[in-house]
């Protein structure tokens, strides 16, 4: 098989206070896949995300992106290749206007002038937010801010988009709009979530992170219908939702 | 959440004053303030002229005068201080409405009120006619150090987020029977302020991570 876009081998990490969050994580994501990383609260999901673009450096093991190891010397290139969309768009959108915010990443990569403008407008077009380009982010609705947060990362033309709880705090219409946007993107996606119906809708493949290791990896349908696995790892389907009776989502 | 449009000081409009370049407006305000401060305190006619200038600018900008007047409440603590001056200052005494006060203190107090009010009115006029973003761009054009402009930009960006957070904490407190009038409850206010500080600090850390994730290396891109 070709070089995975994302390859994590034996990754372990303990916080400076001694609390160990990851105990040897192994995973790989290939070009064009949409993969969900499922796990209960406190499973180490966000800690893992912060390793993917080198905010945390591995205590043991390694992370590589399209063959390039996540190391201090490569950080700038790694952060271009891995686009992380954080859970709270207010953390992600810190500039005065949507335009300045979306331009922040590509400008850090050294883009200027017309090329920078093109990147900004392309990214906003992909999330359907071009008309808001000159608005301050805090004047947008929560769903709109989440979409702009996705655009800030798309503008860097990443090889893999990592989304931390993309559906949290969204109303059903915003959820669906975001799902439509994610499906329309031609980019590899790793979606970290405990929103199981959303994982089933968007990601053909799922991994389960629990107790700091990956305990399952398979099609999302198989994972969600494995009752023993689900119970063991504190994953519960919301009331009334049964993947067995849900129509298979279109790819 | 995110619904309150416009800033509390800005009054939307398209007048000449609104459209004037922000850096010129900032320079004009600065020059005006220097002249006001440098004017001897007993040239009352000059102060009347300054007030006239502000009135003309406000009239041209089409911002309702009451809009600006209401916002001069920020000056109140300052006025209290000015009112105290005649009572605490030394020197020859004089009588006002049957109360003996210091002559120097009285004059200094009046000058403080007059100059301060002119300053507040002029600044509010600038704020009412200039978007915060344009103000920051204007400061940048005036070669204000980049770090200072960035700090102000973050303040503008997160002001609403932090006030929302404060508001939610207030609602949560009051929903559980908290009463700000009861002095026994005051320590809770202090603890809330501490919690708000820590939350804002942690948000700062998360924003920094988000910036690093998009290739920030310690300098804002041009």
C-alpha cells in the first residue's frame, strides 16, 4: 500500500504532572479516507490530536505525515500538511475579520497578494461563507463560526483535515450543513468525536480510542453494532438510534 | 451568543466624519486634546469654542447627541475625584453656597471637569464614528508598535466572548439563589472574578495552540 497520509506508531505520552494519557497508540489513515476516531470523554482523543501537528511531542513512538516525521525541524511543513479544527471556534478565530482569520495560516506560509486572496476566497467558497468575508467572527452564529474555522484550515491546503468534535453545540440544521460540506471536500479527514450517528453518516471507517490505546478499527457499521465492544468502552448510541435499521449513507 | 451586532460605542453611519481615514481622525483627536490640555484654565471663552467644535463635528456626523451624552457616564468616577479636590486642597479659602472650600482646589476641580469632559466627548465622537477594526488599522498606519496593536486587536476580538462568559456565570449564580446585595455573598463575587480570570487565561492558551497549529512562529504575518 502507498505511504499513509497519517501514521502513528507506538505513541505514548504523559503530561508534565505525570498523568499518562496515551499508552502506545498505533493507527494509520490513507489518502482520501474519512475516518472517525471514537472514544468516551477522557480517552485521550484531544491529546492525540495535539500530537498530530507537533503541539505535543511524542514521549515514545512516532507520528509521521505522508512519510515526514513530526519533529521540531519539520514543524512548519507538518502544520501545513495537518489542518486541525479545534472544538471551540472562538479559540480558532482570533482575528478581527473573517478574511484576516482565513488568511492567517497561508500568510504564515509566506503567501501574499493575489495568491493569498485566491486561497481565502476558495476556502470560504468551499464552506459557503464568501459573503461574510469582511465580517468580524464574533458577529456570526455558532454554526457559521464553525464553518469559518474549517475554512481557516482549508486555506492552508492540508493533506489531512483533523476535526475535534465537529458536531458539538450545533443545531440539527447546522450539523447537516457541516456534514454536506465535509462530504464535498476532496481531502482526507480524521474526525475525533463521540457523536456516533455523525460518525456513521460521514465516515466509512472508525477506530475506537479507549484508555489511551486504539482498541478497535473497522467499518463504522461493524464497530457500532459490536455490542460488547461498545459497552466495554463506554460508547453508547443515543436513544432511538440503531445503525442496523439506518439506511447505509451514500459515500 | 454572537447575536449582538455592532460595538457598544460605535454608531453606524456614512457621514464625512465616518468616512474620514481613521489615522487622520486619531491625529486630529490627539492634536485637539493637546490644545485643550495646554489652554490656561481660566480662558473660559476658549473652552466654549472647543465645545462648539465638538458640537459641529457631532452634528456633521449625524450621530444623535444623546447617544454620545449617555455614554459620558464613564467619566463619573473621575468627576467624584474632581468634586473632592476643593475639600482636600490647601491654600486660601473661599465660600461657595455657604461651604468653605479651597480656592486652588475649586479652580483645579473646575478645570479638571471641563478638560476631562471635553476629552471624553471628543473620544466618544471618535469611537462613535470609527469601527474598532479601522481604529486598529489607523494606529498601525501611525506606526504604533505591532505588539501593542495586536494586544488591542485581541482585546476587541475577545471582549464579547469574555462578557458573555461573565454574563453566563452571573445567570448561573443567580439561578442558585445568589444575591449581590447581601454582603455575606460578596466573597462569591471575588471567587467568580478569579474563575473568570482563569477561564480567560486558559482560553488564551487554547488560542495560542490554534495559532501554532496554523504555522504561527511569533510574528503576525503582514
